[in-house]
C-alpha cells in the first residue's frame, strides 16, 4: 500500500501489481502505465491509463479519462477518500 497524501503537479504510477495507491490532489496528469490488479485513488485534472489490466480507479476528475494501448478490464468508480488538508490541496 502506498499513501502519498500531499498535492502533486504530475504523477506516474508504473508497473504496479496487486497494489493500493492513494495519491493526494494532482494538479495535472495522473498516468497509470503497465499496472495489473491495482487500486488507484486520487483527485486529478486528467487521468491517462496505458497498457494496464484489472485496475480499479477511484477518481475525481473534471475531464473524461483517457484509456489507451492494451488497457483491459479497468473500472472507474467515485472518489472515496478523505484526509486532513484535502480541501486545501484541491
């Protein structure tokens, strides 16, 4: 499990298998690449998922996610996390 509860400009999550990743607010792009059987939670401006399978995304985003490459069986769900300082990070 990875909990990165702070604001970021951009984030890349790469080559994770069987992980849970919670990221604070992302001002730009959250890129999930080459991941399998992983859960990702974040509030982001833009989500890009590339070549990933069986990934569950708990996402808050104002723009439609981009799913590219060999991306299979990925699910999108409502953002489901709160941490102290989240309102300021958004």
